């Protein structure tokens, strides 16, 4: 589904991504972890072209993500790749249901009534049916993040990207967001998740990519990664978590 080949990216003369080669298969859940500043966010943002790359290529379902394309084609591409950020980025002036319904109406031309109906189903799925008419400011962080997930799902993307979706949340709200992500994974969604939640990684990931200094220096199943990390830097990273 997603294939990265020798992806390189620098800011000025600072190399952030130093040749990333990796594949995410359909239905696979990849957890990306590694130290702060190692390039995790940059990497995941290149996949839906929120960041440009300097060289290499990224293919999403056969399409070259970084090929020259019109703004319209780029929007169409992005609408097929759900993205959930650390900060929830909901539209403050729209209710939960309108946040979720907006893109299908605006981008896909879905009739408003139909989009709202589907939005209510999605809010139900993330456990927020009763908050449909609430505005973001009236919701907790965990609730806002679940609305953000529902909003991404409204476009029916075959892939979801998450960049530390729980790290801005109070601890008691982390679980509700992880459990939504867990159920998505169980339904077969292809996912790339940057997260420090190692319990989630252990339970849900098919593969872990450990990134350090702009390179993926280890990929492993969670069993192997947690029991028997091979790279010294991965060993140190795990030791520091304990
Ligand atoms: P964290 O765990 O703290 O979120 P990260 O692994 O996501 O870290 P990135 O945000 O990808 O790291 O950043 C990788 C490196 O690139 C960092 O050294 C960062 O300072 C640098 N960087 C990121 N964005 C920019 C930018 N717009 N201009 C210059 N340098 C940048
Ligand atoms: Mg980051």
C-alpha cells in the first residue's frame, strides 16, 4: 500500500531523513518510535506530502505522492490518507457533527443531510453520539481527539496516519483514544502511528520501526523488539522508558 524508497529530506544543510526504505502493507499497523528529534514527524508528514522531500520516492497505492501534480490532485490524494495530529485542530466554530461532516460535503460533494447522518454514525463509533452538537471548547481533550479521528474517517481513507495522537492529553484520557485506534486496527485499517505508548505498540502493532538520526535502524515485530532489540540505540531507548 505504501512504499518509501531512499527518502531524503533536509532543512538547509541539516539532514533530517537520511534514506528511508520501508513498506507498509495493506491492513498493516506500523508503530514508529524513536528519540525526540529523530525525524518521526517529518517522516510521517512526507507520506501525505505535508512535507516535501529532497530525493527518493513515496508510492501510495501505486501513485507517486511527490510527483508534480495540481493542487486539486494533491487535495484528492490527501483526502485518501487520514491524518490525526497531536493537536486536534478541530474547527472551533463548528459542532462535532459539523466538523465530521464538513470535508465530505466540501470535498466530495456529498449532500449535507447524508453527510450529517454518516457523521453521527462515526461519532457513535468513537463513543460520542451524545456530543454531536457540542463545540470543541465544550469537549475534553480526549473527546476532541476522538472527533478528529471521526473527521478523518469521514473521508473513508484506506490509510490512517497518526502523529502522537495522545501526547497532548491528560493521562486519564489517553486510554479512550487508544481504544478507538485499537478498534480501527482490529477492523483492518492500514495505520502508521508515531507514538510513545509502548503498551499500544506491543498489543496492536504488526511491526515497529525504530528511527534514530533520520534512519530506520531497526524494524521488528513487537515481540522481538521488546524482548530482544538488536540495535544498541534501540536497547538504550527501551531501557530509558523503564
Ligand atoms: P519528537 O519526538 O520531538 O516529536 P520527531 O522525531 O518527530 O521528534 P521531527 O519533528 O521530525 O522529530 O524533527 C526532526 C529534526 O528536524 C529535528 O532536529 C528538528 O529540529 C528538525 N526540524 C523539524 N522541522 C523543521 C523545520 N521546519 N525547519 C528546520 N528544522 C526542522
Ligand atoms: Mg514529532
